């Protein structure tokens, strides 16, 4: 519980006077005026596009190194099936522990 404007609040996240489209917007409202100005929108857009670039680079890296593997199919398998499929393909299943 905390006190703000002389009132007690039980929730942890306080709401600004303005409204946000979603909670992600709140992260980029640096001046806490309740709306995103163009600079804050720019920071948000940059964050999103950089995150997408990193995801795409990671996916590209996986597909370049192991182009003969179907990653979607491997993700849907249980651990024993996945280990067996990787061994049949000639890979060491222990090398892929962090990927699934």
C-alpha cells in the first residue's frame, strides 16, 4: 500500500491522469504525462524494431547452421523424440539443450 495525493492505494501500479493504449506504452512515457509525445513514440518504435531485428537474426543463425532440421517440428516433439530425431540426423542432442 502507498499514499499518493493524500489517498491510500492498494495496487502497485498507479494510473496517470491520461490513458494509455496498452501497458507497454507506460514504459515509454518518460515524463509521466499520460500520453506519448513524438520523441517517446520514437523510442518505443526503435525498441520494437531492434527487438524484431534481433529475433530475425537469431532465426537466421539457426536456419543457416542447421538448414536440414525442421525447427518447428522439433519444438513440438517431447524431449525423447527430439533427442532421437537429432541423433538420427547426426547431431549431438546435448548441443541443443538451450534451444528448446
